[in-house]
C-alpha cells in the first residue's frame, strides 16, 4: 500500500493516544511511532491518514 506523505504541520500536532507523547514517522514500515520508549506503539498510516486506534496499534 502506498502512503501519502504526512505534512509537517500534521506531524507537529499528532500525539500518541495512549501517553500523549509526540510521534515520529517510520517511512519503511509506514507507521507513526510513539517517541516514548515505555510506550513505543506504532500506528499505521493508511492513504496518508494516521490510524490512531489503540486496538490497531503495533507494539
């Protein structure tokens, strides 16, 4: 699945829904990854939209 790039503006306001820490993009895996090492959940990016559902997050 190809992903549409996430804008820097969107990335600056998106936080992890679990711990409210900023996220970073993992381009190879098409994930937004929580920057908090204790949490470190990965959230899939589908068609340029981050899926921030805790039930679908990857550890």
